């Protein structure tokens, strides 16, 4: 009986481990909001998702954030706009620190 429970537990664990990549590949893990009726949000800027191999300079990042903030409440909620403004502030401070330290 004990052997059977142990085998069943191992089988269950193996199936769970194998199911995670399949679910991720199919895109089964979705956000709770319906994205079909919302304009595209830049999730990379908001929550660091779907960034891929995207790498920006500080100036490019500032421009992207400003562009997204400019889209306003048609695309983003007020909370998301606040997050973007905080990210813009951080990016501007980083740029200022780089400039003041001579780029090194």
C-alpha cells in the first residue's frame, strides 16, 4: 500500500512538472482582463513582462515611457499611469546621475 502511494505521488509530481511548459507554450496562462477590447499596453514598461530581448538606452526608455503616458486614460488606468510616471522619474534620475558622474 505504501509503495503504491509513493508511486502515485511520483507520477503526480512528474505530470505536474511536464504540464507547466505545455501550458506556457499554449498561452493558457492569461491575465484576468479581456485584452481583445483594450488597446495594446506596453507590459514591458509596466510590469517587466513580454520584454523578450528588448534593450533600450536610457534616452530610448524615457522616450518610450513618455509616449505611453501620452496615450493617457484611453489605454491605461490611472494607477498604471502613476506607475509609468514613477518609472519616468526613475529613468530621468538615472540619466541625471550618469550625466553628473561623467558617464562612468
